[in-house]
C-alpha cells in the first residue's frame, strides 16, 4: 500500500520504519524544516523495550542510555538548601531506560533510511477526502496526491485529527499547567543534583545529563489561546508567567529563553481523549491519538508500541484496514488508559510550591 504518515516525531518515524519494512510505500511529511532533536531525556519503558528489540533497535538504545541524576535538590530564593527529593519513576521493568531525544532520533532516522521512505519537510495536510477506496490529500504546498491510508502522527496539536475528527477543543483535556524548556551553556551546570526552585503554582529548574544542561519552567494556568507555531509568542507566555520574579536564577533562565535560537520548547500539560482512533482509511497514532501528557513519562513508549501494533495488524489482516485498525486500538488502549491515569503525581511534585 501507499501510506502517508504525517509528523516525523517518534511516532511518525516509528510508523514509517515498521510499515516500510513490511513492504509498504511510505511518504513521511513534517511541517518543521528538520527532525527535532532538542529536549530533555525521554523514557522507554516495559513493553516498548520489547518492541524496540523486535525492531532491532534495543541494543543501540542501551548503548546510548542517558545518565541523569535521580535526585532533585529544592532550593530557596537565595539558592539555599531546602530538601533533597528522590525523583523515582514508576518503572515498568528494571530494564527501563532514558535516552536523549537527539540519540533516539538518530537511531530511528538511521533505521528509516534503510526502508526507502520519502521524507518531505515543510509540508502538512490541508484537506483529506476519503472515498472508501483511497484518500485524496491536499497539502499546504498546493500539491495533491492519493494514498491507500493516512496516519496522523502529528502530535498533541494534530492537523490530521482536526481535519478528520474535528477541532482540538472537542478532545483536549487541559490539566491546568504549562511546561517550557531551553538548552543552557555548560557553565550553568547544576552540580551533583538537579536543582528546583518552587513557589505556589510555579517551578523553575536546571538539570544536567551527558554533558548537556537544560533549564525548565512549569506553571499552573487556565487554557491559553495561542499559535502553536509562533515560538516568540510562546516565549512571551513563559516570560509573563514569571514576570517580576528575581529569586534564585529565574532571571538567568528567562534570559536564556529570550536569546534562544532553536532549542526552546513549550506546550500545555494536556491529554487527548478520543472514543476511537480511526475513521475510514485514516488512523491516529502517538500523541495525536492519545496524548497522556508530558508528566506521564510514557509518551515515547506509547508511540513505539502503538505504531508497531498497527503495522503488525495491517500485515496480519493482509491490508484490510478495518480489521487492522480495530485490532491496533484494542491492543494499545489498556496501556493508554494506564498512562493517562498516572499523571497527577508528577503534576503535584512540580507545582506544590513546597
């Protein structure tokens, strides 16, 4: 089959690998000019490690395991010691690992290159017409093309989901918080511990891993209407949330946000709740289907398992998407439900202000 995958994050790359290896012709599109590599280390847990093994990638992931301290040192406004808190994830197995987004992206793109997948950057879906026998896709570039199947792997703010399932507001559950992050120079290294300064409804911190340093913000708030593609507008939201705060190293972190040129990340702590992840010849995978929120620590694992299940079920059903999509969802749904229910503990840790 000729399959369009929209979005080149972990879910999109994994979908393209698994589908391409099974003999499908895959076209992968990504709105950004390149694959994102910046961000804090991400977790690969439990069943996702098994899937990584099935994909032949687990060994490389183990080799690239990130070394991140498991303790957070909470400080007062002057940097004085308040508490040493163990930051222990609820691991699914003793083998669970953390890996940098940069290393995981490199592993996935290397595997993708072996499949002959076509990648188009700066491209997105404008409209879809599913006539039952195929899907006609109109792209934002003005190009039109027909596919057998379309997969939306384009994240929390999925364009494919909006076109096929309706506006984001109908499925997004805002959990009352926002997260921002930015890469810092090595001189900002926090030392032995990750550092966190908190006051009610706000936290700012610095973490180090494998020679890199990253600053982060989390703060509470009602839903904000903003352009998800306007980085400067997102930087302003963070700056406004911490405006007038002179305590600890907050001004230094805010300055890093203002001066950043490519590593800044911002989004809401939100979930996506859909009763079904497929309609006709279109299906959703990863955060586009079932975002469990950043604080769950399970988004990457769900992206790996879900895309593998989908490709496997398409092969088993000999291309019958109706059977395959239903089986994929049945296999993935229990893990998604668990992940979405696990978020509140992480939120309380960072927003307590204690």
